[in-house]
C-alpha cells in the first residue's frame, strides 16, 4: 500500500509539473484561414500560399515594396467561394508590429470607405474589407459584387479575425 501511495504522489507531482509547463506555452503558428463551412456560406477554395518578404513581388508585383517598408514578415493568401457564386481572396499580412499594419491600412484608405467593427480597425468598400488586428493586416477582396456580397465579406472577416 505504501508503494501505491508513493507511486501516486510521484505521478501526481509529474502531472502538476507538466500542466504548469504547458500552461505557459503559446500556439506559435496560427492558421487565420477559416475552413470550409466555418463561416456560413463560405467554402475555402484553394490551398493557402505563403510568401516571405523577398518573394512577395511574385504575388503583388509593383506593390510589394510598401509592405516590405512597413515591416511585413510573411504574407499568406487563400481563395474562397460564397454559396458557389461569389469568389473572393483573403490575404493576411503578418507585420513586425501593429504600426506596420496601421500604416498600410491608412495608406490605402479612400473617401468611399465605411468604418466597420472588425479587429482593431476596419474599412469596408463595395467589394472589399480591410482590417488590422495587432500586427496583422487582412485584405478580403471579392471579384464581383451582388446583393449579398457586402454582408458576406464582413462575415468572412469576422471568421478570419476569430482565428488571429
């Protein structure tokens, strides 16, 4: 019986140490892209592609320099489809800090932008939603517009935000 009690105490102590060390762990790589069906009506239509700053020109040729100057660390992109009709692309720019995300958001703002409640700050246009959350800048652009697109893009933005 003493051996059992001693063994129990050792196991309990090891479990406590393990739980304590896991409590301080953080998820190092979050996937900000909602899976198919995670946001009502939206299906993920492609694999996620990721670009390092030195390769960003391959994705946004001619516009990559402003992101590099603002401190982009990586850029990930994936295509989505809403109810089989509306197609959109989601780009997530991970910056070295929140100032870089703020810089890009402000630089692209035009007078037709509508402020919406997503992330730390968000703007909505006819066919796009752009928001920042911490060091992330998210750009969601629809390839066409219909009567549901504005609301659908905001829903997708909330889905991405929840994963950041």
